[in-house]
């Protein structure tokens, strides 16, 4: 049949497209990143009693093969905890397998933390480097920051909520003079948008832990 990549909200549960809801309601099965997060979101929109499967960083090659077989025979929707499946996400592996097997793939656009942050910048960026998640390993992470010091283009960095303070501290160490835009808990009630140098971001940040994306402006 087909695989449908359904973008889900990055914070506000109502940032889901009408088409996305239609596909989720009509799907034979839904692949989730984490069952607790995924089913909670679905219940908020009255979607219950579906056949559920998981796909995340712990999934094995055998798990992927089983999910591929599902996509051959059924209408399958794939969602992540937030954002678009397949982008900086394990869903990319399933998309690749489906394409090799000539199984139909449809992407339903929606909320994007990346586009949300860029739209808030007020800067007409013609290009940027999406660096995504830095390594959790201390020494490798230092090397990556050293490499970023030489990049003159705009940079986008994201990380897990509990590395927010660590990331800002590293920004102060490696790129203290670069102007930045920090988006915290985007689209949520406690959303906070900060602009300025690393020092200013640290001084004005009120969150110890938060979903975040960091835009480092070009030189």
C-alpha cells in the first residue's frame, strides 16, 4: 500500500494539519517514535484503538523489515514525538527501504522547529548549515565546536533539553562574539525567544531544561 509521513506539532497540540488528522484516522496502523508520547497526542485528537508499532533509535534491522512488510500491505502512518518524520530521525531508514522496494511514500508537511526559528530571525538567509545534534561525547564534542568556529555561514544547532545549559556554556567558550537567536519551547505557553551574544543568552535564559534550537547568525 503506502507509507504516510505525518508531521506532528513541536509544542502546541493544535499545530496539526487537517490532512494529517484525516490520514491518522484512516490509517490501518500508526508507527510511533515513543508509545507513551505518541498515543497521548493521538488521544488528544480522538484517535484511539489503532494498531501501533514503534520506530526509534533502539529499533533493529529486523524491526525495520517487519515495518517494511506492514507498508507493503497496509496504509501506514509514521509520526515522531514532534516534527517531521525522516528529518534527523530514525524514520529515514524506513523511508529508504520503502523507496528501494517501490512502496509509495507520501509526506504531509506541518510544524517544523527549524522553519519556525528561521522565520523568527528577521534575517533573509540564503544559506545555512544545519549541524543538528552535536556528539554527547566530551572530546568529540570539543572537536566539533572547533570546526564550527571556522564556519562563516549561519549555523543551526539542536540538542536534548537537558543539554541546554551545556550548549550555551560551550557557545560562550567557542563563539563568544557571534550573534545568535535561541528558541526555547517553541509554540508552547512558556515559549521564550532570545537574541544576542552567548553571554546575553545565558543572562536572560530562565530555563534550566527546555526543547531548544539555536541559530548562530553568519559572520
